[in-house]
């Protein structure tokens, strides 16, 4: 504990750095029409990326806001063209949806 405290104060991450830490990324090849697909959605990207493999960086719970990177550089946002899925299917909410309440054995109908 003393060794850990000797290193304090620890830097606090910026909101952008914290957001980035929880983003997911996937690689996609840009089609001849300057589009990429991700989870059945189609996005427009910079035309200079046609034929190249890009990295898509995104919040798995919001597939409408995606950053495009190539060669370690930011190339803008992927513009939603056709959105059919708004969240990544493997992204599970932290709080599960509550099921029906357990039966109490009391019948209030009769």
C-alpha cells in the first residue's frame, strides 16, 4: 500500500480518454462506393479510403456514431446510410431486464 501511495497523485483521465477506453473496434474494407458495413448497417466514408481496410471505432450501444481510422490517423465519422441495427448484438446491458415477479401464492381474483 505504501508503494502505491508513493506514486500518488494519479492522473485523472479526460472524458474523451475514458469514452475511448470503452469503445469497440472492428476492421472493414471500404467498397468501391466509399461505404462500409457493420452489423447489417451501411455507412459512407471518405472516398480516399476506397479499397483500403479501415478501423471502425464505436460505442457498442450506439451504432449511429462511428469514428473511421486508417494508418493510425482519424478520417472523420462514418455517415449512416442505412441503419437497421442500433446496438451491437454482443453488447449486453449491465443491468438485466427484470422478469415477472415471483408468484406469492395469494389469489386476489377469487
